[in-house]
C-alpha cells in the first residue's frame, strides 16, 4: 500500500491506548501517552523499573501476561513495542480487524500509524515525519527546535561547545587518568556526560544537557528523569534503564559504573541522565571517579535541583526577606535513630531557617518527632510537594507536629519534597 501519511493530532485524554511490550521502547513511548492524558493499558509479562513506577503510582494499568486480541476491546490506538515479529504481526492483525490504528516499533512498513519526531516548546508541539526515515525526521525536528528557541530570544543549542568538567579538581583527575579521543596513537575512547535533567518538567533541562542527549549513542537513565525526554531520543539510541525504585528492584551502583565505562571504551557517546542535579544526592561524584580511573573523559552538566525548584513551583520560596536567611538541604532516606545516619538532626532543630528534606517521606514521622523533641516548635509551618513541576504535582500544607499524619491520610507518595519553616505560606494571598 502506497501514499503519503496524513498528519493528525490525536486527542487521547481519557481514551484507551494499549501498549504491548514492557521494555526500553515502551519506556520511551509511555510518558508521552500519559502526558496526553490517555488511559493506558500495558500488556507485557515483565516491565522495566521505570514502567513499574508508573504502575505503582496508578498512572496506568498493567496486565502481566502476553497479548490477547480482546485487550484491544474499546481501544483507540495500539502501540507495539516488542521485537518479536510474529507477536507484533498478531497484534497488527487484531488491530486491523477492529479498525484500530497500530504503531509498530519493529516494522514501520507494516504499521498503520507512525510516531513522529517531536519537540515541545511551551504550548507548541511540532511533530515531524521523515517519509519513513527516522534520522531525517530527527534532523528536521532539531532544526525546528533551534528556530523556536531563537524566536524567544534564548540561545540555541548550537551555540554551546563540547563542555568541560565542572571543577578544577575533576579536570585534574581526568587529565591524569584519560587519553583525549583522536590523539596520535590513542585508542578509540568515547565519552560520558553526567547530565542533570531537572525536577520533572522536560523543559527544565538545560540547553547543553538537551544537546548532549541529541548526540548520545547510549542513555543511562534514572527513574526520576522526565519521560518525555526519552521520547525524543533517536530510534537507534541504546536506552539503559538504571531506575532505582525505592525499596524495589535496582541496579547496583557498581553495575551502572561498569556500563558507563564499557560503553565509552567501545567508542560510544554516553549520557548518564539523572533527575535534578547529578551531585545533589545523585551519586554523580562516584560515577565521575569511576570514569576517571578508567581513563574515560567526562563532562558534567549541572541540573535544576528539586530542592529549590519544586518548592518554588508550589509557591514556597526557600528564602524570604525578614523570614529566612538560610536554608538547609538534607537527605531523609536514613531514619534519625539509625547508626548509619550522618545527619545531626538535633542541630537542625535549633536552626531558624528553612529545612528542605529530600527522600524523607518514609521516615517523615520519625524526622518530625526528632525535630520537635530537640526544640523545633510543633506549630512550624510545613509543606509536602509530590511530583513537583509535573502534571501530577500535589501540595499539602500542614505543621511540623501533624505533617506525617496528614501525608498518610492524603496518600502522598514518593517522589516528594518536604519543606519546614516559616517560608511556607509567605506567598499565599
């Protein structure tokens, strides 16, 4: 069958979309469907940790088994994200019988719909079809993105260079440990970029970080990175899901380090994409040192940290004139009474400024009780922001003495930021 594709913008809010497959391709495609408000049914025997996080958060429904034709009952669209051609063909046949458009990751020619290369710029979404050539579509998409950025007066990604390590100390470590690619007699070595993806809104990644994503051969992504960024990767990019689901399946840090080094040594451009900033409880320092010891060049791209941006998005400034002259950011993933805790909670209780707690929801009751026991007033204002800067953002305002109970009653879940201090409520009108 011949003919040019007919472009459409599908309004999928509240409409059933079936995704068959639970691997890397589905990990890249599902976030855009969720962003469109689709009622997503995921059918796959197993899922990546990133997809499991969407299931646990109640954003989609998962059937942990192989596809059955009646899975398409009531569906408006189906996306086949498996590399088994026979299985994909069976889904296509079932979709054709029901006159449901079918996207196929394994065979574009056999699909009845194509996913375009997409860029988003505020309310504007640009989708590019390249006549069946994904690289052509990506190239045009990137050019359009730069034009849109230029029209708003912001610098385009083309204006940035390759980048250097973030500090002189890191540069010295790399200089002593690595061989620059292309030097006479040097082996073919790729490079690694540690990129902070920001707090959740895909538009909050830096231009430099986005440019490096467009150059990547391999992307090693954490659970908290904006899913829409993964949807914009080239089709041939290897996506490694390094999600660390709290209290669930995870890759060890050693394995992540090994992947970064091995892919770079194979001559690949590797982006380690991390939520927030790579160095704010992100273990970016460990990854840089592992690469430096292996002789792999590293670029560090700071990210917008959730510790400041998420409270700001919820109307809570971490400092405010005549209210708070300091703010402290602390990890709450270890309970205050644990021998493994490195935080002096009794000292934090005596501070008058703002306390921002990351990864502290599980231990919030113990943390708040400890702060009150060491002198922080129970009536101190507190706020908890879940999934800040995203469409799923929820904000709860309370007091230090009651916040843990209020969070439990409201059913808030990670990822969430806790803010304690008089700045909570200063911008309320």
